[in-house]
C-alpha cells in the first residue's frame, strides 16, 4: 500500500507540473464541472475553452504503455466515457499521470482508441 503522505507529495509535484505546462489549476478540483461526472485529482484551465483533466496513480513497477493500459484501465475507461459525451464549447484533454517507483511522472493522454505518452518528468 502506498503511504498517503507519498501520494500527497506526488500530487503536489503534479500540481507544479500542471502549472509548468501552462495550465491554471482549478482549486478546489471539485469546482471543475467535469468532477461532477468523474472524480479528478487535478484539473487545469488554459483558456476559457481548454481543460486538462488528470487522474494520478502510483506505479509499482516499470512504467510503459502496456503497463499503464492494464494498471489504469478503470481511469482510462472513465475518461473515454467522458470524451464521448458532448462537451459543448470546451476542448477537453484527459490524461493519466503515473508516478514511477523512482519518482518520475509519466503523462499519458487518453484518446478514444489508445493512449500515448506525451511527457515524462524526472525528479
């Protein structure tokens, strides 16, 4: 079991990463309207029309696309369901961020038919 303090520290690092990618965090995350559909760990807004939704997971092994597809299958299914809904005038990006055992954060964008790694950040 991952210690709650390790998850909290990773969540703080992830919030800093969200800012470094040019997004303004939506705080508290429950204020993001998408959180009414699925619970999010982080949400960021880049403009009036772009939202980045993030689910954060702590990995137990080496991180790769097949590992993330299996380990994060529930989160990926939630995001794919969200992407099929009519978002109106909002551009929604959904990503699963996986913290590897060495502390690196791997960011995977969830697309309708696959996932792809969009960034990796070392400690």
